[in-house]
């Protein structure tokens, strides 16, 4: 019996050591920075259905890191927001089939509150956003708190992306009809945290079970 106890203790000891020396990326909770994003493709848009190429949408992605969300618009040519060229992400977070927020990249970029009443659309500036252009994609990043996530967002969010040149003239829309439905749970609050909690919990559980079994056998 003593040999059995010793063998089990050695097993638990080596199991614990193995877990502790696993790569930090496996065990550590994901860092909530603007660079640790989980990226998801929302959809593709037909090529050459808008001109110039800089406003022709090809693909739309959504990404998040638990504190910020980002919409990535891939175009046929390098995007160039300006006072006459705009890239807009419309968000329906309330399930009313009308946008209540939008991210605008143009001369004055930002997150805006949208109010739709009949044929009237009003925009109210809410917060700054980060706009970044890399190759043929434009990245629009906003804070989740600025759209009331989690409590103020319904189970799914409707997303539509449009480009304009000049600003009052629609050039391209993705998707061409309807909206992209994004499950609210696509935006995790603690991405990557589960292994950090789960693995030590398993080791502790095994240890407690065997210790209790030894006490019962004495």
C-alpha cells in the first residue's frame, strides 16, 4: 500500500510540474490589449461592383479582445478616408432593424449614436475610434463600453458596411442586402482564460479524490 501511495504522489507531483512548465501562452489569461484580437470573417462582397477601387468592398471581418471591437474592411485598393470619402460601419444593437450606432472613418472619424425617425437620420458624436490602414484594409476600432456592451446589447448585432464618395453618395454596401448577424457571444469577456482555470482545477480535484480515498482505507 505504501508503494501505491508513493507512486500516486509522484504522479501528481510530475503532473503539476508539467503544467507549470507549459508555455505561458497556454496558461496565462489573454492580455486585454488592442493587439490581442480574435478575428472572424463576416462575409465577402462581389469584386468590381463599385468605383473607384478604394471604395470597392471585398471582405468584412469583425474582431475583438474582450474590451474593444474592431471591424476590418478589405477593399480592392488601399482605402483612403477623407473629407470626401467615407467608410461607415452601421450597428443595430437593439434588434429594431435600424442602426443605433455607427463607426465613421472620414475627415472627422468617431463613434456616433444614430437616431432614425421616418426619413430622418440624426448623428450624435459619442466617442473617438482608432482608424488604421494596412495594405488594402481599413481597421475601425472602438471601445465596447461605448456601445453599452454587455447589458445594452441584444443577443445578436446587425452589421452593415458602406462606402461613400462623395460622403452623401453611396458607393458600395456589404452585404448587398439584409445584414450580417453577429452573435453577441462572439465577443468574449475573458478570451483565453479557461485553460488557466481549468487545468489547475483538474489537478486539485484528482489530489483531493485520492487523499480522501487513502483516509477511507486507513
